[in-house]
C-alpha cells in the first residue's frame, strides 16, 4: 500500500510511522509536516519520503495527494489549547486544510475520472482516509455514558473543527469520494518530550516530568475523571482502522476509540506505585480555570461496544500505561 501521513513529526505521527515501517502491508510511505519529520530508525528497507509542507496551502496539498495513494492518515493539527487561543489558525489548520485534503482526494480519484473509476465491472472505491478526531467533539451536558449516537456539542473551537471534519468525512464516504474512518481518540498519554499546546497537556506532564525527576504543575482538581489511552494502543487502533470493511462502518464513519476512565488521583497513585512515591511529591497543584473548564467539559465515560465489535483494542489499566512509557523511553526507575 502507498500511504501518506500528515502531522508525521508529531507525537502520534512519529509512532505511527515506526509502526507503518514495521508492517509489511505498507510498501511506500510519504510522511509530511510543517517541521521536516524524522524517519524513525528501523531495520526494514522501505522507501520513506519525508516532505516539508504547510497543509494550509493548496499547492502543498495538491503536491501530496497523488491518485495512486491507498491511504491518507490525517494527523496534523493545532491542539485544543492553541485552537482556543487562536481561532483563525485553528480553523485554517484543523478545518480548512482537512477539507482541502479531502477535496484533493475526491478530485484525484473521482472527478478526474469522470465520476466513475472501474477495474473490470468493479467501481474502485475512493482513497481510504483515517482521520484523527477527538473526544473533544463532545462537551457541555452529557449522558452518563457517551456513544456514537450521542449528539456532539463541542464546547471548544478545536472540538467544533474536528466535528465539522467528521461530517465532511461521512458525506464524502457516502458519496464514494473517499472511504473514511474517523477515530475519536481519548487523551493519549504519556506524551514524551515537551508539553504540547493541548489543554490536556498536563495529563502527560504529571507523569512524564516526575519520572524525569522534574517538578510538574497540576492545573485541575484531583477528582477530575479523564478518558485516556496509551500511544501503543492508539497506534494499533489506527492501523486496525484501515482493515475494517467499509460495509461494517455504514453511514456513520465515527468510532469512539476504547480508553480507560481514570481520575487524576488514580493516575498519581499509579505513578507512585510504578515509579516510587517520591515522584508524586514533585506534582504541585496550581489551579488554571481555563484548563479546568476545557478538560472538564470532555466526557470521561464511553460505551465502546461499536469499537470492540469492529475489532479495536483497549488498554490494560493506567499502571500499564505508565509502564509502557517507561519501557518506550528507556527511563530508569
Ligand atoms: N495527543 C492526543 O492526546 C490527542 C487526542 C485526541 C486527538 N488527537 C489528534 O491526533 C492528531 C495527532 O496528535 P498529536 O498529539 O500527535 O499532535 P502533535 O501536535 O504532536 O502533532 C501535530 C502535527 O501537526 C503539524 N502541523 C501543524 N500545522 C500544520 C500545517 N499547517 N501543515 C502541516 N503540518 C502541520 C505539527 O507540526 C505537528 O507535528 C491531531 O490531529 C490531534 O488533534 C490527539
């Protein structure tokens, strides 16, 4: 398969690229980002082409969406906190550029072939698109457990931008322009490296910084519940999404990915149990009402029957998430 990964220099992008390189299904990989993405080291001999792009520009989108692509993984974006601070950037990167990519995919495979592309008697389906959406499409007053049938009422501009893309993907898929799969990620923890522009950045920070013997700020209350998943699980689920038959998805391309419901208190307990109690002491409370409002508006409990029926996988528990991070980053505890 020939694939394009956007946002490939990012947290999940880099991990996905490593997984694509290791998977024999993927033979030709193009990775792109506004920062030139690194090609993760791997023993496999595979052509990986790294391209610098600004997907807010039409020329870069057209350069990247070639009609021989089998799958586009759309991962680029501006995170929740930044999109809330800068409405125009959020619209341009999270919505306009995604719409532009979908339009390129439509035109390449559909319009340019006079609306029908046949091999023998079979209509060739549109390019598969796996889109990184978010639990942030939900907000405000929610039922105790959220399902794909729960009306998204986002309470952030980021969530609204993701929701708009989701609706485009449903309609483009219904019309056969693309074959879309929208994955609503839980908050993905633990993110290595520097804090991100996400309002939920602290969720990784309160584990990552103490494990590196650094202080960390907790901007929300300890009883806040969150819906989280590990990067390993999310990457497995992204790869799985490609293989789910379109007929099983039907008209609704959104899937709420599995996650774990965990309170901040339980997260810190897992940090203490896995990394040592002295690490927990490094986390200091310093309330940030904006972060509390944004992250507190996201649901923490989902029913995930649809995802499980479609073969997606879940995490073992939060202590396991912390252990995986320690293993992946080679941290000594
Ligand atoms: N990490 C999470 O917890 C989480 C949760 C829910 C949804 N998501 C979604 O998953 C996707 C990946 O998340 P992540 O944590 O890896 O984010 P990230 O911020 O690490 O990566 C996003 C990448 O997009 C790139 N980008 C931004 N503007 C661009 C532009 N104009 N052109 C090209 N590239 C551009 C950035 O340079 C960055 O490398 C995002 O769409 C995000 O909204 C992430």
